[in-house]
């Protein structure tokens, strides 16, 4: 599997941030963060942001505002300001004391070192605990060797065991010494960030070849992203049991904290995170342009477009995107088939699309109605010919059957995946 490179030279030059300068050097971006932060404090009240007792540098204050601007509201209200201030101080301490700290670009430090949250885990003081545990162990190592050593330490502390959907906090995982892949990768990302190494959790929502999913880690060293199996003691980077499955996967992604503007394809932006496409780091990919139109052939803006992988006997939504003013969106995915479902205002259309064979696809919203927001097509009842609709869980009579557009052929054909 190929090494993960940041290929764009212009982007690489833009990454060379001044580690001694401002936390956010771009004035426009800093102003945006400041405005979002002010609105956030206005929403929750000043009680939840109190820095009167905190001694912070200008950079640390800016980093703290960045966290507050984009963190979930529940984090704002569930944890005191002192908790986030302590974590910010530890992030800057690691950058100052680790030999690679000054070489980590501003963009990566901001989005993949400073943030505390990795998944849906409870937040804890793992950063300071892990830093004190690891700083001497990796002393004198290169950045790449430090990544491997941190992962070996993670392997000593945690072993794989299935668990429920809620991700345990890093210190909770440390205490139980067990975790599923999502918890092991959350644990490893927290450990790497604790020593100032940019790290992110990579996730394939569904494999293409088997009924399952997986999560692992990418870590940045000396200008490149490398991957590793969390808590798996491989002797080198870019090696894991999942090399072969990942090489034929349809989609792999990560969520970068905040409004992230890196070289990767953006799949979704929210008020908390930016979901980016990492599939090309592991597998051959192809890009397809999608156009959503109405029954008159006009573009449909802000249509919801879902990309579905057949897995666990269902078409699972792996990615959701929205169309622009031209009714357009696009996606890069592994070589194979996805079912694409477009919908807006109760109308929908779907079709199978073969990535690697097709370059463009158009979905026309024909007037087919979604029932009760459940995404279930209306179906004529055999007794009366009227349309059965869901209403509070009960079937009720609705409009005449001929008022609903013809349903697409449900036979979408066998899905193909790359070998």
C-alpha cells in the first residue's frame, strides 16, 4: 500500500507555519473563529466561559476560543473552562518540549493536535496523564519511531474486545484494558496528540467485501501521513491486518475538528467538524459528478444525496452530501458500485452508479412522495388501490395511487466491488 503523501506542493508550502507566531495566522479565518465564538458564548451564556482564573498566553487564548467555537454545545456546558484551558496548555507544552513540535504545521496542530474529542467518548484528563507516561519513553526518537513506540505502549495497555456503540473515554479504556477498534483508535489518537503528534481516527463505515466496518489511525510525521492499526504492535508504519481490505474498500474518511481547509476532498461540513475523504490514501479511486434535476429538467439546489454501500443486508448510507445551486455534487470512491439516493421536499430518485465506469449521473426527482419523513415509498394497497401511508405507526388511507410518480425498478442489479 502506498505511503500517504501530501502531494500538492503549494499546499505544502502553505503548511509551513510559524510555530512561535499566532495560533491562527490567517486574519480572515481568525475573525471567523472569533465571530463564531462570540455567538456561541451568547447562546450558552458567559457562565460557561470563564477565564478569570486562567493564566493563558495570547496563543493559548486563541486556541481556547477555537475549541469553544466548534465543540458540541454539550461539551461547552458539561465541562468547566479550566478543563479545556488545561488541555490547551498541555498541547502547547508538548509542542515546546517535543523535538518535532516546531515542525508541525499550524493547520495540523490546530485541527489534529489541540482538539480533545476524537469520537463520541466522554472527555477526560488523558492528555496530561499520557504525556507524563510517554515523554521519557520516546525521548531522543525520531517522529516516525515515536509514533511506532507510542502505538506499542498502547498495545501494552489495551487489547481488543467488542463493546457497545458508546465509545469509552481514553482513561476508562486504560482502566478496563479493553476496547473495540473505535475505542482503541480513540485511545491511540489521544496518546499521539498528547506528545504533539498530529493524529486522526480513520473509519470505513462499511467494508465492501464483508459485513463489518473498522477504525484505525493516521499519524503525521515529517511531511507525510502514515497509517497504523491502533494498539497493534507492528514494527513499521503503513502496515496492518487491514491492508488488503482497505485496498478494495469503497469509502474511508475522518472528521477534522472545526472548519478544516486541507488538501483532501470535503464530504461534509457541519458547525462542529469537517468530514474529509481519505479513500485515495488506500485504494484506487474514481470520481463521479452527480446532477439532481426536477421533473422539468431544472437543477435542484440543496438536495440531499446519500451514497449507500450494500452491507449487513441493507443499503447503508456511508456519505451524505448536498447539491449546489447547479444541482451538482461529486464524490471520489473506490472502484465498484454504490446506490445513490437523492431527495428533497418529499421527492426522491435513486440509481446504482459504478465508480470507475461512469463519469456522470443524473437523478431526476419525479414526484414520488416519501411518507412521514421515514424514507419509505408510498405503496398502493391491493384492496382499494389507494396509497398506504404511515401516520404515527398506523396505516391510513391517502391520495389516489395515480397521484404518486411511478416507483423506480427495485432491481438495481448485483453490486460489484474491486477485487
